[in-house]
C-alpha cells in the first residue's frame, strides 16, 4: 500500500475512533445528567431537575444517533416544566418528544403513548378536559394493545382518565377505570407504594361524590399516610393528598378540621413552587373560601387578591376563569361593607365574562345577578333593574324557570320592581313567569 494511502487509512481510522469516543462520552454525560435530573424531579427539587435535564438534552443533541435519548430528556423535562407551572415550554417539549418517538417507533408505539399521557395531564392541569380526553383514550388504546396486561403504564393512564371523568361528572366511566388501576398497582407494587396512594386518592374523590362519606374519608387518610411515609411531608404529592382530605372536610362544613390542613398545604406549595404557581393559586382559593364560609371576610380578601394575581399571570387578566374569584372577592367586600370595591370587582368579572363567554352563559348570569343584588342592597334601584333583568333572562333560558338560581333572581327582581313602584311590571312578571312554573 502506498504511503499516502496508508496515511489516509490511518487518518480515517483515527477520525472514526474519535467520533465513536465523542459519542460514548456524550452518552455517558447524558446518562449522568439524566439520572440526576430524574432523581431531583422525584424529590420535587424542580429547579435542580430542570437544569440537569436541559443539560442532558444538550448532550443528546450532540449526536444524530441519540434521538431516543433526546426524546426521553424532553419528555422528562416537559413533566418538570408542567410541575413548575411553565406550561408553554412543557408543551414544546412534549411536541418535540412526540415527533421523535413517532419517527423512531411509530405513532402507535408505547413511547408515543407516554407523551400523549403527559400532554393530557398538562391539559387537565389547565382544566381543558375536552383536549385531554382524546389524548388519554388514545394512550390507553395503544398501551392496552402493545403492552402485556396487567401493566403499570396502562394503570397510569386508567388512573388519569378516571380522574378526568370524576372531574367532569362521568362517574360511571370513572369507577371501573380507577378500580382496575388500583387492582393492577396493588398486584404489581407494594400496598404502600405512592402509585397506590395516587389511585386511592382518585377513588376517594369519586366516592365523595356518591355520598359515601366514611369510605371516602378512609381512602383520603390512607393516601395521606402512604405519601407521608414514601415521599415525606414536604412533598407536593403529600400536599395534594392532604388537599383531598381538607376539601372533603370543607364540603361537610367541618371548617375547623379543613382550615389548618389548607394552611399547611399552602405552606408546602409556596416552599416548593414559589408564590406564582398554579397549585399555590388553588390553595389560596380554597383557604379564601373557607374564610368566607366562616364569615372571616377580612382575612379572605388578601387571599383572593393573591390568587387573582396568580391566575392573571397564568390565564391573562381578562380571562373569564378569574370571574369566580372576583365574584367571591366581591362578596367579601360586600360583607365588610366596602361597597365601592365590591362594585369595581363585579364589573371586572362581568367584563371578563362578556369577552370570553357566550352571551347566555350561566356564569355571566350569576355575575349580573350579584352586581344587581349589590345595587339593590345599596338602594341604587335604577342601576340594579337592567342587570337583574338580564340575569333573569339568561338564567331562565340556560337553567329553566324552576332552577334555584333562576328563582332567586326572579324574587330579587320582583322585590326591586316593588321598590320602584312598577306595579304593572310586577303583574306582567307574575303572569309571564310564576304561571309557567
């Protein structure tokens, strides 16, 4: 072999060797950072996890053959972003991971199903169940078809879909999914595993809706106990389980039991996530509502104000999602006789409703009723009349004449007409509405 050819061969071999060495080095760095990032995420050290998983993704991008590693990093990073409340980056990570897995393994692969499940959980967090349901149904179909059953990944999707159906009132669909998930997890995991606790909590939320209070409380307590032993009392999963128990007590008007639990949950979430996180907003709402129910309205006001700041950052200041908090805040202002603040707050709620909801939305009707009732209380009868009239029209159309809310508006409006000495309108209202009930 000529010397020049021999030199070329040696150089080519050396280049290939360096390339392989670089690839191996990148993969080792990926494994190190990814493992550490996953461990940090499990411990709810999300800032640390985010940095490590970003670095593992960067390592995976250094070589074209590491696409599955990149997808794994992106999927786990998406989960961390979702936990942190960084929803747009989470969606981007899920989308890129799904593209890679679909290209590598196919759209009906278990890997793609895992991403679909993650995307659905993101939509559930945002209360967008319409987007979440088909993703979970597709993930479940893939996992049941591609994986040997019973299977823990399938149980996860069954659990998540069962939670969705409970949240949307489809209890008959939720029950078999959650029961199957629990049976699988108890069979394949220890009885005190955190995944078992997750499904116990989901079942408790379902059973609570059926009126089986003692059974629901027992399941909530089991979930709290397991999480306390497995992840510890400072972990957000423990806080989530504790929240289920607290809301159970709140629904039963056991506010003395619910309030300290909700205060503890808020403390945990603020420590883990910071002040502007979605789950912190949920805690502020729940604690504010407890204060309101106990007529501690002066204490509820700052909680609702903080929650509204959080929701404004997540959903936008003009989103109708804020209107429920605005309405509750206005009731607190009215209770402490700060009528100007109550009026301003309800007008903001109505503006948001009118921008983001259909014109016959019951939520808009509720806020119109509340502002009309406030004006009635303030003896601003002329301002109250058109608001209550609109509220009555909306509630009659959307809810029917015999609905409790419609009757409430009807009676308030009738009383208002009496104070305005509009006897003819009262008689017309009586013939039009009372006679049809």
